[in-house]
């Protein structure tokens, strides 16, 4: 991971982190920010926030050579990760939708210490790079994901590959926390902020220029059905010694929601293919406004009720009920993970900051509507009735282009006309994919990927070539539209910790103890006699007197052994 102040490209970051002298090929395509349904439902009698969504997919592949010298090298996909970026006027949310591997990374025959690190490095570096590129001044940024163990997400039939290592539910939650932990340590801890009184004094003395602290970050983890102490076992330890944890076993929904005082249904985001969203839809059936036009619309808000459910009243109850959902109670644990990055803000925030922005937005919308209406009027005035006379001229027929060319040209035109920075999103050129698809073409590209077969090495090679070529045709680019880098990170052997006196301890493995020599023992020494004081005699027991048996084998008891019947 690179520091925040040095804006390095994604290629340079991958080269620094991946194993040395190992080539990797990357394929990255994305979509421009388009309007989407809001993440948070609006409170009653309020308007939902305008939300934009941007999709990214990054795929990594390796090139191996078979045993035959005449055979060409085979390119194999090893990893794919899909990330969705939701932006509003006050928040940027990076949602890790899916991530999957094919199991072909073992073809590189890396050392055991580096066999799993490339996948972890690629995922963490890509998410961290997007977070840095999409950071806006004065706006919070949240990295969110839902960790659920599953055999395959993006590569069909990859579970049949014997070399694919699928993590279990507990291992997957720990793995994603370790992937996002370096992002947390790139920023300062929230505890380093100064109190408001001290910041007010510094502002009055003129010691600061509007800001008194830097950006901070903190991680959050929620495992439904687990107590906070049990959740701490899945949080990675501090990388710096003698420092507290940068993670908390709770949720940050009250910090990132646009209306913290609203009902619980307005505090939980609606992500695609998320169990929280499905539970929210079921709870909305309890509202009296269900089925109305106001509720059916995306981000609908009730107009005849307070928006409070009957069964769930608070967020704590919401998470308690989530523990009994099918996704969370099927014998495997699931984890909801967040990383909240808070940018530096003014020492004394300005009052009524949101109202002018809303007014300016409404003014912009009204200006756009008036401009479009004026343009239509001008076009109508210029249009005159024309009547041609004479013979009909000969016109050559137009050759119909392919649908991919038409879609690409339309998407490229829309991309060129869109601004890079607005009040609702930030879309720099440096962080776009190699191919910029429209939403329709992006979904088509996703269908092409999930229609392939990755069950073995040979099928993965065929699927990789087919997917790469069809994406190139769909995007109207050359077949070699990816880019290749060679790793520069050399694995260092673990060094032994020096002793306090400066002497390095040496550990000798396999020490064998020396046997004692056998001494011959004489027969006289082998027999040992105990002293009279050490001999313990067995106490004598008087035998029971039994008369001699007569000839008729009748036994007669002695007088002492006869028990007489008491007289009545």
C-alpha cells in the first residue's frame, strides 16, 4: 500500500506488492456514474437523496507454459473482483459486491508463504486505490462488504478444480478483515482528535487555518448472533505494538446515514444481493402504506404513517432479528464489514450548509429545464415546410453496423459529454477502466463471464481466451486490451529477534540426549535384603473352627457360631 500523499497509478502499486519476477495480466472495465435507486430510504414526507452508481470489474490472469516445447503458453484467469461505487452529495460508498478465484494460481508453484498473498494483495490494493481516487474533500467515504462463504461467485464450475482452496465461513471473515486492515492504518485513529473546546480555543487564537486534524479511519465488524467479545477474535491485531485496536465490534450506521434521527428503515442501506435489503423489504410489509405508489418506487417513503415497523423498533432489535435469518442461521457465520474514512472538516462548521446546496441544485434543475425548452422552441421555428419537385435522386444504401459498434459509439459519446466532477460524484480519468461500458453493455459482459466453464486447467484456458476476445468485440477495442506488470516485491526470510545483550540466539533442532553407560551388576548386588524394621508382617486371623466331617458329610458348627433364637 502506498501512502495517501503519493498518488501512484494502479500498475505501479501492483508492481510494488506482487512477487518478484512473476508476470500478471490485468483486465479492468467500468461504467460511468449513472442514476440509481437510493441506498437509504427517506424519512416520511421527505425526498430521497440523488444517488449515482459506478461499476468496476478487475480480472487478473497468469501465463504458464506446458511441458511440450511446441505448445503455446496458456493464459489462465486466477481472480476477479467486482466493486460498486455509490455516491451522493454527502457520502461515497465503495461496496465490494463479489470476489472469486479459479484455483489456477498453483500453476505458478510459488513458495507456500507467497501462495495466497497475490490474491489478497490484488484485492486490498484495488479497493484501497479506488478509495483514494474517489475521496472527496469534506465527504465521508465508506468501504462496505458482506462476507459469506460460498463455493463460487464469478467463475462457474470452478469448485470442481481440485486446486481451488475455498475458505470456510470463519476463515473468510478473518481474511476480508486482514485485506481491509491496511486501509485503516493508512489514516490516523479517531481517538487522536482534539475535543471541541480545544479546537475552539485554537481557532480563536488563530493557530490553525480552518482545520485541526487529519483524516481518520476505523473498522467495524458485526457477526449476527455473536457477542462483542466473541467478535473480537475475528478482528486482526494491531500492527504497531502497544497500540489499541482500530476495529470495533459494532456497526457505523448512525454515522453514515443521512438522517440519524429517522426510523430504523432509513438507517440501513439497500445493497444489491444483500440479506439486509431482503429483510428490509419484508419488514416494510408491516407498514400501512405498503403497495402504494409512494412505497413501490425506489427508495419509497411512507406518506400516511411514521415509517416505524411493528416488530422492530430500534437498530439493536434489527441486528438481533438478523441472527435468525436464513443467511445468518444456516450453521455458518456471516460478517458485515465497514471501514469508515472521515476527512478533515472545518474547526467550526458553517450553519445551514445543506440548505444552500439544495437550493442551488433546484436552481440548476430549473435552469436546465428552461434551456431545453428554449432549444426546442428554436428548433421548431427553424423547421420549415419543404417540398421538393422533380425526379427522385438516387441514394446509396447505408451499410448497417454491428450492435457492438453502435453501443460502443453511443457509450463513448455519453462518456465524453459527462463532467469529471460534480456535486454528487467524482469521476477522474485516471481511475476509469480500460473499457468504459454503458450499464447495458456491462451487464452483457457479466453474462459472458458467468457463461464460461472453469472446472479444469484446459477449460480455464479456453474460457479465458473466449471471454477476453468477446469483451474486446463488445468494447470495440483490440484483443490485447489488458496490461501486464511484473512483480518487484522480494520475499524476505523471517529474521531472528536479537537478545537484549546483542547476541543472536541460536536454536539447535533435533538435539539427542546421551545415554548413560550400562554398569554390570553382580548377582550378590542384585539381591537386596530389607532390614527387620522395614518388614511389615501380616496380622494373624484366627481361623474358624469347623468340626471334622462325619461319614455322612454333615458339618457341625461350634457353640460360638450358633445363634440362638431369643425367648418370647
